[in-house]
């Protein structure tokens, strides 16, 4: 399958038309709304909002936090706007309006808006594109503005965003008076396409195209800055990421033109935001070269550089990709934001193609690498998401660099937008199994889709149709890659379900009250990793449905996870544990536990001298997302095999 | 066993009295002398010597290299002095004298000597003890001066060193006009004890004691600097290593008083140099508290934080120790300098106790973690020594931070000092099996010990005695921990050899021409790591004699190391390969190679779907020290078991 023509691309059913009522997600989303957003607003008040106030009040100096602190406010605004898109919350609405007013008041006459430079170095705007993130912050402002406008119809923040985008459009370009440069941290590309879509102003699309086309060209500013650090402004030098003493641009995917890139490289969040923006461009322009680039990069990432949790970016020093098959577990970086970025990118790849494989990767990241990023109570967060711990990795309430918490918040608040999609012929896609309703227009008729599901724990999902007039359409029900056996029935009658292309497709005239029920087989899967992955050689990981499992010290009755040896062929059972971790299904079975006898005072011993008295241990595995909610203990996903 | 009284400590037979003529080491030492030292001198000329010239010539500014670049010159001087201790080399002697003259000419009137501060910030001496390394450089100068004096009897460099030490003694202390602080990078402590030993000036010993006693006290300067970075000089802020935003001192072992420390923490080279200096202090003062601290730290390191290669320091960001059992393989830092530091420390622990266990660790580090640090041709170096590679780790000719190459050079050039030792009653210890001769004084008689050995490849070592008059003494022949079965004979007659305490001890009246032959059994050992080490769970490593082995892609005929599965119980053979890697013994056997069939385009698959057709592969393992001499390929030490 390949990219669809631009006029046949799929569109998500917008957030305003989807309501979620789901056993798995309700608690999460309520916590996100009631606790996480509140918690984050309090943190904003301490640093980020204070910066905006200082600019508004005409003060200088005194900037607090990271130089891209503005983006935290924007991501909170975006998340809050998504909440407002789906529910009436006057208190939150008022708070959002106050923040918007504050942001607007900090905008300068010419449209420029960045509190770091306004307070600290007004003379140094746009002098350090590598690291000072003015364009990155602008992108988040634009995303927040589009979200707010779509949610409320208001233009208060949109006006701020368009003024800033117009200012940027006036500064950047290839003309003789233009600054020819690209952002060191991408994000504005996808934001500009969003802005184009709500304003119909082609210059925003052109500006996004400019930023993509110029990236990795030797005559743009990034490399020049790295060679002239004394002529750049800002707190952070433009050349902090050097390879063999030489800046090569790969940290920011600027080592070669985008169309020539074949491997996912550099800072993983930057990469995901870039590829998302490129996908948006392709959606509008239909450019095949760029699409082929995306396919190549996606294949590289998903077949050589992605954790089984959907996490990406192995290395902490540059928060990014390294080389093929470097999937270190305990020191995995796998930043929460990068997994979120993968959700963004794969969502767009699906929209370009309709292909289910992109949702498989999206779902893997969402239910594992992203979901682990926030505690069950919604107030503490992982920045890194390793697949193994010696008991020293623990979520924190906030970070000096606080990108991840509000990123989780905005993704969760917009979850509804990932559940359904429609093509140009009004055919309908159910892409995630999340209970609730969606209002669609099919063939000019108003249709409500209902979804009841016990996903990801149970095996049954029913999609119902409410319509005043019968409608003829193809209903595409996604069959996740992990499901090898799905049964479908329409109104209780079993129907043929060929899921060859990743969907059960049922095309018929639907009348009010019709329903389709899918029964997914939900076996416990035992996964192996590619033999070229050294860290997972002879290891097994458990997955059930979309959930990857791990063993955590708290469940092992004194045995450390590294003592376990699992026979991949042995029988395991699942158990519903309503009181554990807000309710999970555990995987239980037998394992061996190697003995620590004879090891006193020794770190290395003869294999032959090891004690034979290995004991039988109970293997209890929990969903990976739930670990470290009972204190920081030892944990591992990939278990040694017997 | 415990620490000996200070007047019973063992002394190494000094370098000037030992000559090496050994099948394994001759090439190494010749390469070190003829190639490595020459190569390093050329590098010094480019940066470090130029700094001394600028100071000598009264210039300002223009400092080149790292802020502790001076230490490279000092380490080269030390290494060259060790060479001069054992052979007449007029050309090298002249070069050494020229460099000494240059160093002396750069010393200031008051004894201060540091080219960074002299050229760049003369007003900021001693303001950034955390990171600017003035005391560290001074320590290396003192070590070079002592080495030069011992080798040549001259005092040209010793005079420079004592002037600087006297200056430091005048600056530091707890008096009202003193600066109360300790070095951010240790090393001067052990150097001051060396200086005390050649000068008999007690104030140097007292100054070493001061630096040890004041470390980790809240009222010394390190923590103050971290809280006042604006009041410190130098290129590097004093607070770069923060824990949770707060400087806690552990990076420099300054988080608590030395006597209270129980785990090896922070920067590994710093730690090794500190512990070496502490051991030297204990040797002079006999302080039991400090000795107990060393025992505790040694036990923590060797039972929980040391690679099987003797490498130490798992983490790259702070080049140091992390937590118990964190022995990540592919991303192991295991800096060459840290393994060298472990050799230094263990050498001193042996001198304090006479216990063989310290030489076991020393030997493990020397033959593996250190030896791997330099290429067979002597011109390229590892800084990090991982135990696994995906094919991207390769030695380099030099480093921006060039601490490791001259550190290897000085250790190799002083190897003779590690081979023999004597106690106060003139009893003799043979601690390493390295062919050659040593001139000793036993009971007032001149005795020459000869050693013929095919160590580490073969199983036989003969120690001969040449003496004009019969001498009565105990000859302690170290039995390495890996040796479970040793046979000893005197003049061809088998004798009882109880190696219970790590030595075969033969006490008798020795006459000229007597000899002792030891036959070590040299089986291939299969090692397991402690069950709490997650990275090595269900892995096996091969060791033969002191050499740890690895498999390298070059020997595997298209199979990647991560594809191999080894049965720890299967038979392996050894093979002498005279043409491989300058001559090695390889370990060969059968292994399974898992199939990559069916993995096209997949990164994770069902365990059950894996292809059954695993092939039999030939396992060929080479000594770890020899890897990456045939190009950078995939490598691993710990092999998955069957």
C-alpha cells in the first residue's frame, strides 16, 4: 500500500465530536483533568507565568527556568483547550482566558514573543537557532492557539499566534534581507500546517515547506552558528553537540537535506516533531520524494531502533537515537516526549495512507512508553522510561526541563481524536478501542457511533450505530497486529472477517441500532527480539493485547527480577486483580529462581560451582505502564530464558 | 589477615633493580618505549609544551588544550624517567632534560606552577579547586620528579617539585590565613607521600594527611565554590556535577569524610587516586580507621562494582561508579585510567598486608582492562573499555582529554616495579610472572633472582637464584586466584605446595643455581556473574590464566556475537595462533548460532515462530586485550548460554 492522493487522505473525527466513557481510560483522563492539569498549572505559576508577567509589566532581567520555559505554558494551554473541547468547565475556561490574556500582553509590537529574549537579551533575537528554541516555542504557541480556536471558536490566542507567525514569516526566507535558517528544535513545521488548516493562509504552509526544504543545507544558519559561537546569543552555546569535535548537525536532523536522510538520527523528540511536520506537508502537497523519505525513516525506526514498549532514543547524553539494534534496557532513555512524538508521527502516517501498521506502532507507544510516563495518581512523571531498573529509577513531581509532564497532559486530553477517522467517501475507521461515542456525518446523515469495550483487558468490543436514516458505508475496524484471531458479528450474526490488511471491513447499509461485535483473541504473547539486538539475546518479553508486561520486585517475594529464568514454552495464566494498580490483569506462571547461595563475597565464580538448588518461583508480571507505583523497586521487561 | 605494622610493610623491588625479558611483555614494552612515548611526545609538542614555552617567554593568553594539559607533560616525563631507570638512552635523557628545563622555566617566583592560570587567569589561582585541577597537576609533577630522581639521581625536576609543594604547603591549611580546601581531582596525596619518602621532609606527609582529613568536611572550600560559581575562576564551573540540582560532592569523593565512606562513589579515577594516597598514608602512619575504610571500599568495589576485566566505573556522564551491580556491558565506561588507578591502589594494599588477593585484582586489571587500552602497535588508545560492541567502538590516536595514553605509558614503563617485593626480614615475594632478573639484597648478600616463564599462555615458570653465598629466606610465589592446582618443585624435586594463603612459600637455605619451578594448571574457566547483575544473567565469560576472553566478529565467519549460544558445559580447546594478534592462544569450541531467518522487516516476533534451524557455529574467542586490532567489529565478553 502507498500514500493516498492528497484529496483522499483520512481525517480524524475531531475531538469536539468524540466523547469517551471507558473503563480503562476514564480514571486516567479524569486524573489528567482534575489532578495533572491542576498540578501543572501550579508549577507554571512558579516560573513560566512569572516570566510572562515580567514582560507584560515592562521589566527586564529575572527570567526563570529553562530558556524554553514559555513552551510549558503553551502546552498547558493546549491541554486545557482540549479539555474545553469536550466539556463545559467555566473555571478552567476562565483560567485559560487569563493565561491567554497574559501571553498576549507579553507579545511585542512587531509580533515577536519569547520571554527569555524579551527579559534577558532583547538584542539577540534569532542569533542562536541551534539551542535557544524561539521557533520551537512559537510552534507550541501556534498549536495551543489552534487547539483553543477549535475548542472554543474564539480567536484570542489565534490572533497572538498569527501575529507571531507573520513576524517569523517576515524574518525567515532565502531573500537577500532574510535570515536563512531552520529551528534547532523542530516543531514549528507541524504547527504551521495546523495554522494553515484553520486560517487557509497559504503563507503558513509555504513557511513550513521552507523550514523542511532548508534543513540540512550547508548554506543555512545552524552550521555557521556552531562555527561562530561567540556571535550567538543565549544561555546555551550552539555547538554543544559535537561529533569528534565537529558539529555535524545530526543532533537536530540537520546533517543532510531531509529528503536524503535514511536513518532516524539525533535527538528523538526533535526527529518525531520533524517527521510529523513533514507528514503534514505531504498531506497537503502530495510530494512523493518526501513521502518515500518518511517510509524509509519509519522502517529504520520500527525495525531497528524502537523498544518493545514503543519507546525510542536509546542514549541519554543527546536524548536520542544511536545506531541500529542499540536497545540498551536499563539505561534506555526512551523519553516520554519521544514516545508521544511517535504517536503524533504515526497518527499522521495513518492519515496519509489508511494503513493499520502505523496505528500498531502508535498503540504500542501509547499503552506502554507514554502511559508509563505518568504515575497512576497523575502527579509524578518519568522523563526516561528504561525497560529495566536496579531500584533507583523513580518518577518525579516536576523537572528542571519540564517538557514531558505537559506533553502527556495534552496527549491524554486529546485522546478522543485518535479513536475514529473518516475518509473522503465518508467511510469510517475505528482505530482505537476506547469506549464512548462519536458524532459523524455519513452520506449527509448524522450518525452516532457508540463503542463499548473492555479493551485492553478483555476480548470483546461492540460498535453500535445510531442513525435516523439508513446509511451505506464501509466500517473499518482495526485489528491490532498482536491479534491473530478475530471473530466479528453483525447484530449477533457471525460474519466473515478477513483482517488481511489490518482491518475487518464491513460494508453495508446500516440502520439505527445495528451493531458489530469484535472478539479479539487475547493470548499472552511471548516475544523475542531480533538476534542482532545484543541486550535481548535469549530473553523473552510478555505482551497481552497492546500491553507489554514487566516483573517488578514488589511482586516477587524476595526474589530479584534478574534471578528469574523463564521457560518461554511454559504455561502462564492471567488473573484479574481489581485492587492492584487501579485494576490490572496480571500474568502468572512458574519460573526458576537461581540461587544466591555461595555468592557471599564473590562477584564472579566458576559456572560449574553454582548451586544446583534453584527454586521454583512464581512469575507475576504486571503491565509495564504500572511499574514504580509502589515505590522504586527492581524491574525488568526482558527476562532470561531457561 | 590484616594490615601489617608500618615497619613490616612490604616494599617493591625498585625499578632500577629489575630487568624484564619476557615473551609476552617484550614487544609491548618495546612498543611503549619506541612508539608510544615518541607518539606522545609529538602530541605534547602540539599543545602542552607550547603552553610551558609561552609562560617561560612571559607571554599571556593563548593557552591550548584542556585546563589540566600540564599533566600530560608530567606523565610523559614520569614514563620517560621509568625508561631511563632501566636502560641507557642518551637521546631520551637529553629530551627529558630539555623538557625539565622548560618546566622549570615556567615556574613562578613563589613556586606556583600551572600554565593555564599563568597564561589566562593569573589573578584566579586556587579559586576553583573543584574543577581546575591545579593540585592534580602538581601531583603529577611531583610523581614525575620522584621518578626522575629515582631513575637518575638528579634533582633538577625534584627541585621544581619541592618548590611547588612548599608553595602549596604555604597556601593550604586550617590556620586563619590559610586556604582550607582539598583537590577536586585527587592525586596529590599519593604524590606527597612519594615526595616525603625521597626527601624525608615530614611536612609533605602532613600535607597529604591534611588533604585526606579535610575531604568531605562541610567547612572546606569545595561545597562553598559550588554555591558561589560566580566567585570562582577557570573555564569549567565548580558545580557541573549536581545531584537533583544540588552539589553533593560525591563526584569527587567529598560527600562525607573519608573515614565514613563505605561505597566507592563518583569519578572512578579520582577515587582510585584518593584510595592510593590513603593507603600510602596508612603505610606511614599505621592508622587503623583509615585502613578499615580502605577494606570496606575495596570489598564494595571488588564484590559489587567491578567488571570481570578489572575495569571500573560504569557510567560515562561522570566517568564513574553508580550503584551496586550496575555493570552494563556495551555502554561500560571502564576508563583505561581507572583500571590503571586500580593497579596503583591494589599494589599499595598488597604492600600494607602482603595479601595475594590484592594482586589478583591488580592482575585482572593489568592484563585486561589496562592492556586493552592501547593498540598492539602502540599508537591508538581506548578511553572507554566496554565489554561489548555493536561495531562502532574504535581506538583513537589521541583525545581532547588525553589522560589515558600517557597513563598507560607510565604504567608499562614501570612494570618492573610490580614483579617482586621484599619484606623487612628480607623474605622475597614473586607477585607477577614476568620473565627477567631482579637484584636483591637478602641477609646482606647480593642475590639475583631470574625468572623464565611462558605466562600468561603456558603453564610453567621457573625462578632461579644466583648468589655467591648461601642465603636463608622464604620465597613467596604468588598463586593466582584462578589457579586451582599448582605443582612446585625445587631443583627438579617435587615439593609440597600449599597455596592456601595465595602463595607457595618455600623457606630454605638457597645456594647458587637453585631453582623453583611452578606448574600452573591453565584450564579454560567459564565464569558466571553474581545473580544480582542483570546484564550478565544467564551469560558466560571465558577466562584462561589471567586473560579474559571475548568473541569478535572478525573470527565468526559472518555470525554476529549476539547470535551465539554457548553451552557452559561443552568442551572447548585452546589453540596457539602465532600469527594472530602478535601471537595469542585462542579458545575454540562449538556453539549454536540462532537463525536470522524470518526476521526480515521485524524487530519483535513470537518466540514460538522462531526458526528451528539454528546452525552449529565455531566459537573462537580471543583475549579481550586484543580486540579492535583488526578494525572495529562487533564484540562481546558475556555470551548467552544455551
